[in-house]
C-alpha cells in the first residue's frame, strides 16, 4: 500500500488531516512511527517557510512523501499576532487562550476580527514541493465556549456561524476550516502524485 507521512506532532491537526484522507487507499504514518527524526526547529519567517521546512526534512529522513501543516491565528487588533507564534503563545492551549482574551480585554466585537491561516505542503522524494493555503475568517469571542477541537477553537467563531469551532464539532469544522480548505486544494495533487 502507498505511504504518506504526516509531518506534525500536533494531535489535533493529525486527527483532522486523517479524517479528510481516510477515504483514500493510503497508509498514513506519523512522526511517532519515526522516533529517529529529530525535533524540527520552526525558524522560518512565514507559514510557507515552516510548512515546506517540516515536510522536506521528514521526506528526506523517510524517503517518502511527507505532508506538513503550518498554521496559526492572526488577530487584527494584535497586528496579526499570535500568527507564526500561535503554538508558542503560552505554555498550553488554556494559557494561550487566556492570553488572547486578556490582550483583547475591553475591545468591542467589531474590533475582534481574526483569521486562521493554514499552509499545507507535500514534499516528495526528489524534493518536489506542492503547497496550498487555506484561510478561514471570523472573530474572537469574549470567553471560551465549547469542548471539541484544540488550540484556539473555543474562542474563534467563523464568519457566517454563531458557534465557535469548539462548539460546532469536527464535522462542520472539517468542511469550513483553514485546514479543510488547504486540504481540499492539495488533495487533488496527492491523488495525482499517487495515481489514486
Ligand atoms: P504550528 O503550525 O505547529 O506552528 O502551530 C499552529 C498553532 O496554531 C497550533 O498549535 C494552535 O495553537 C493554532 N492552530 C492552528 N490551527 C488551529 C485550529 O484549527 N484550531 C485551533 N488552533 C489552531
């Protein structure tokens, strides 16, 4: 069977990516299957840099096609932060959510515009790179709501909805999120590469 390695250690991301790819005849491996791969320092200046970096290192180590996601939350009032630093904005998800809410204290609903961005890259042996971006616009809530998902899901309401990602659950999120959009664009390239 054909193999694709997910170049992410983030469980929440991996669950969403696997869900989208489950209908294809592929064995989806993860970094846990390759403990010899060292921790990758995400020192790029853009989501694109980091996603290509992760996918190319993992593809080189495994000699297999690797798929990486680099993503983050851009908040207008914070001039695009946490952005590239989304995973390092606090010690855990709870702490990161609390920090965003604190920095937006006293800020009106109209000023709470934000977007999730995801750049998905597949690097295949020989170092050919395929890359696609997905954006999901919305706003930051005043308090955390909902129990599904991961990361900033409890404080993000996508445009056109009145529930957070964490309230709506994976079925809807996996149709409309930044990651879903990027995956919907890159899946045809995965299908073409593996000739599925
Ligand atoms: P990185 O791409 O591993 O650098 O980290 C992305 C970070 O952005 C995650 O650790 C989350 O904090 C946040 N993030 C990305 N996508 C989502 C999402 O779908 N929901 C909630 N938080 C997300």
